[in-house]
């Protein structure tokens, strides 16, 4: 009798045990994630997400839990039930103020639960992004056939090295649809990049609707013809096709909201005083010469820049009023790069202003221009960022410098106790060639240069010359994507990935945790994710292997 009961109990326990444990799916990603966390250890077994998985979260994390539920729902075709007490087979979010940094998080996956802790929704969001990368690769719209997904048991503690992790997109030289911009932002989010720098105005087009100045988009958003082939080539070839487009304010709001939902701040760039010919073509009275001006179809630097007359300032203030309303973030980028002073030298109004303000030269006049705009924007609670040329003639008191011509500008600005963002061309310009073989291929034209994946990866955003005190002014790195030679979204994707993935690790991962071989190993599943999402990435493992040797030979 006793033996029978014991045997029955054993059998019962056996049945209970096995009905509680789910079969583990075979397709488990144990390769790792990008960017590499502070610490990450895989454990035994896996958690299985399926139609029975529940979710528990504090109200403060509702948007993040919603993001995850929606993402999981689209993959296992099930809605997760919200519970209000801890239970097994659940994804559990906890708000934990002991994690001091708002972007820090912990993620613990066991066969029983997924536990996410963070002090803020932003940290919790990054835990979710890590989780996304640990999920099996499924095409964007596909539902897992078994209606389940295995997540490897893992223990992650994580926080970023830099508070600013940026990625820029130039939508002027070529214009891209709202849906593409959203996907670009979504991939940034997956890589824990938190700032989208949106280059909206330039010589070749004005791409943001400004209600007060309708000519900007009626005239300034379109050019008559575009240069095809290489910039320096003679004779130049033109396509003779009208080209352009712009984002309505409704579309801008939609993109800003989409980014906000992914904890990404959008920084709009409105170029001044140079790179302004599309604005001048729309309102010729704002130039020194009166024109004629045209929306440019060729690249490079153009001499037609804003005149420093009062009308220009009231125009720019009107533009910035609307821009400041549309973008809730603190920063507005005012450009400031590549402004030839030829017309200012010849202009009565500009010269009179130099005299009346006691300025030494046209560089100081540009500095006066930028400082005046800064003051206006500071008055609206905004801060300015400018390319490193804004150092010339004296820095505006509160400006952040985006260092692109090497790191000299960053060093100078940090020494003056100004914040800096690091985008030196030789590491951060993703419009430069990524493969030597592409330089001989007419089908993959690029603007020039050579910034292979390993070079991007090797970037240390902190210039060596800085003292410990000065280093604090380095906010973080940014990858820049200028699109003169990116006519299509496919070409953008080809140029951007995988190099932006390397830059994501530069911005997030502690220096001592960076390892290029490990990065390449972890890149594989991420590339598979991109492929499943239909992203036309440019990853060619054999070229990357070859380039390691050429980079070693070239050195810095
Ligand atoms: C720049 O590349 N002109 C900032
Ligand atoms: Zn002038």
C-alpha cells in the first residue's frame, strides 16, 4: 500500500513537473547582442514565450510593456495577459531606483521567468531591445510556426558609456519617405542609439514645411536637375529631372512621436548662414546679391549664403519658432559649416554691421550671427549645436560643438568648457567607401574616402589630449549619413549597415569590453534579423576579412 502511494506520488510529480516545463524550441540565439553589455552570462535552458506567457509591470513602464507586447504579439500571434502579482511563465518588469542611471537596466532570463529591472522606462526599453536581439530571427511579418519563441537563459547588467549616441540622416541631397525614416529610427532603437540628427535644409533642398514661409517648400523643396556620376568628373553629367519633396508638419510630428516612443530625441538641423541656397531661391531678398539663386543640383560648397541683414534674422526667427514647437528636444542644430565669406566681403550691409559692432572680420561676423541665433533660441529654452566651424571668430556662450574635421575642434571646445559631439570624418562618415573593392565599382559610387567597418569600430570618442576634467565635455559619438551618392533607400541601407552597428557599440560599450572579433561573431544574428526585416545591408564577410589586412597596413 505504502509503496503504491509512493509510486503514485512519484508519477504525479513527474507529470506535474513535465507539464510545467515546456519543450524548448531548437532555434535559440546564444551568440550575444550588440552593443556588448557591461556584463552578460548565459545560463542553462531557455524561457519559452507562447500564448500562455503573462506580463507584469508598474504603470510607469506601461509604454515599454506595450511596445514589447505588441512586438511579441506580432511574432507569436497572442496577446499577453497583464497580471498584478508575480507568477511563473511571466515577463516581469520592476522599477528599481537602485539602478541610478536612467538608461541602465538588468535583464534576467530563466526557464521560469523574464525579469527586467530599471529605474526609468528608458532603461526598461533598452532591456526590451536586448530581448529583441535574443529572440529567434523571424521575418518581419511572420508568426513563429509553433506560436512560440525560445529566449536563452541569460543574466545581463548594463548601462551605456556615453549619454549621447547619435545617428544623422541627410534627407536633402536625397529625400526619403516617412516610412523609411521610421524604419531607420526603429533600427537605431534596436541598437540603443538615443539621438536622431535630422539634416533638413541645405543648398539642394528645403525639406520641412514652415507655415509662415510657404515658398520654402513650394520653391525650395525642388531642384530642376541633379548631378549624376562623380562630382569631380569632367564633363559632369546631369539627369535633367525635377527632384524633391518635403515633410509636412503633420509628418514631422508623426516622426517625432515615433522616435519619442522609442526613447529617441530628434535634433533638427536648419543650416545657417551657409548651405542656404534653397532658402535663398525661395526668398532671394535674404541673400547679399539679390540672386538669381537656384536650388542646387550639385554637391560641395556654394557661395550663396544668408546676408546678415535684419530681414534674415526675422526670417530665421520665424522659421525657428515653428521648428522649436515641432521638436520637443532641447537641441536645435544650426549648421554653421562651410560658409564662404565672398559675398559678405562685398556686401554693404554686412560690412556696415562689421563696423558698427566693432568686429574684426567676416569670421567674427559669423560668430555674431550664431550668437544672436543662440540667444534667441536660449530664450525659448533651447540649446544650439553647430559644426566645428562655429569655433572660428569665437564660440557662442552655450553652444555644443559637433567636431567633424578631425577632433581638433572637440579639443578646443572642451578646453573652453563647451560640450562636444564626436563625428570626425575618418571614423564617423558612413558616406565614405566601406570596401576598397567598391572604389573600383561604378555601381556603388560614394563621395570618396575609406572608412571600413574595423575603422569605425576602433573609434574612441575621447580625444587623448584631454585632461580628466575636459573629458567630461565629450557627450558621445555620432555616425553621419550624407546622401549625395545614396539615391535610394537600398543604397542608404547598404552604406549604413553594418557600420552604424559598429558605431552603436562605440557609443554604448565600455572601452575595456570592446573586442572586434567578438563584435564580428555577434554581428551574424543581427545581420540575419536585418535580412528578415528586408534591410539591404552591405555586410560582406569576405571583404571585411580582407579589409582587416589593408587597415592594418594603412594604420591610422
Ligand atoms: C560637414 O560634413 N560639412 C559637416
Ligand atoms: Zn550681406
